[in-house]
């Protein structure tokens, strides 16, 4: 036992030096503060987190008022380097971390007193490290740099400002010829919403997903074909990325921004990516590595979806099941897809059926909701 205790102390001492340290000054007692998949309520002595493994992490927090009410969550994405010593300071007036750089003399003084500071630092929760790495294994430093908001913080409640109808986030200019009576209830409700858009610099800078599935100048026949197979749109998106696998990194990033940061725009982007990837057919064999990693990523993500959210997305709207069913049907019938990918998809189907009781039988049967899109020639 004595030898084990000594080994643990030596490991802790090494990690304290080799792993990263986040120092946060003047955080009010009771603030909800966390990193990755864990959070705590701070006490008066809290000054940060030590022994952070090098790599991508999501630091998040919520101010708590005197009545115990929690403010919307805020956080920042950061790729910690080995032995990095990052210092942030709490802005009491804004009830937020300050974006101002802490003076170097203060940072150096804290570094010089690291052993004394150690007692006020919480240890990184290593029980979640393996899970976090699985959730974010394709999130690269360059992706973080590209996607992080210019302001430096990811907010669950975006700052909004008025905008013209043409600039509205839902996109496009409304069609005056379209009869209002033809609109769905959801579309009618959306028309009543005020014209708002995120304040510039506060939104995640995500890839622009294609506005349509087909190229400019496509014939009606080509439009119908591309509407049934999103491969053109998928390849159009992938060709804008630094490397093709970045599409999976972004899928993972937006998922944790919703799961951890409660950012609804990230959730919407996640759903659209699933729709785009699952709706492709001819691209599957060409992008087989992406499809392997996509299925792995989705399986891991579904184990982390909160129970109340899971109930909504897989029972009511059911968009995950619906889109995976399309993907599995395409893989099953596509003669260009190799046996290894077909086998992996089949085993994935079995695991999902066992866990969620999802029915993936008769994949080639066409439901009414999955009928081909009718292209208007007007």
C-alpha cells in the first residue's frame, strides 16, 4: 500500500508539471464551473483546474445568483498544449470571464507559486477522459480555430440584433406568390417571429452547408436524381474543407457544443449534417472512410444524449432513426460498397435495435413519408 501511495504521489507530481493548468481568478463562490463532461459548483477557494491532459477541451460555466438561479451557459473551446499555463480572470460586472489578457507579471507570479496554488486547483476528472476522447477524436486544433466564435466564447443564449428579411438566419427572401394558406403551421409560426440574427462575432463559424442538392443549371430530371441522392451536395461541402475527415470533426464539435454548451444552433447544424451524410448513395463507396467514422461517431454520441432529449429526437421527431434507415438501405443495395462496410453497418443496425428497439427490417420498402420529392417545373 505504501508503494502504491508513493507511485500515486509521483504520478500526480509529474502530471502537475506535464499536463496543462487553467487558473481562473476571482470566480464567485457557487458558480457552476466545468470542463468537458463534468461541472461543479465552486467554493470561495476555487482557482482553477490542474492536470488537464493536452488536447481539445471545452471549459464552461454559468453564473448563479443569490436565489440559486443559473444564468445561460457560456464556455470556450481550447486546445491545451503540454505544460500550458492558461490564466483567465472573472469580470464581476459582466458576470463572465474577461476576454482581456491577464498581465504577464501576474501570470509569472502564479507560475512561481504553483506548488502553493496547487491546493486551490481542482483535478481534471480523469473518469471522463476516455469518453471525451471518443467523442472528439477528430476535432483538430485547426478546426477549433476555424469554428470558434470571433468573440472567443460559445453561448447557449446568442446575442441577437434586428436584420432584414433577406438576412434572416432561416435564409432567403420570402416568395410573395406563395399562398399563406399553403404554409404549414410551423412555417406560419416562423413568419410571426421578429427579424433577428446573431450579433456578428458571437456565432459559431461552421461550414456553410449547400443551399440545394443539385448544381446550377440542372435539368428537372437531374434535380429529381440529386434530391434522391445527396452525394453532390455532400461532395460540394467536403471539397470546401481542408481534409475530407474534417466533416466528422465538425459533426463531433457541434454535438459537444450542444451537449455541453446547450447551443441550439449547433444542434441544428448537427441534424443537417446527419441528413446530408445519410442521404447520399453514390458517394458512400468513394467516401467509405468517412462513413466508417460517421457510424462510430453517431453510436458514441447516442450514448451521451440526455434521456429527455433522446425521448424527443428518437420517439417524437425520430430524425436519427429515419436518416439512419435511409443510410442503411443505401449501403445494403449499393453494389459499389465493399463487404467490410456492409458488415459494419449490419452490426451497427443490430446494436441500435438491441439498445433502442429500432426496426431496421425491410429497408428497401418505401414508406409514404419517404416518397420521392416531386420537382415543380414552375
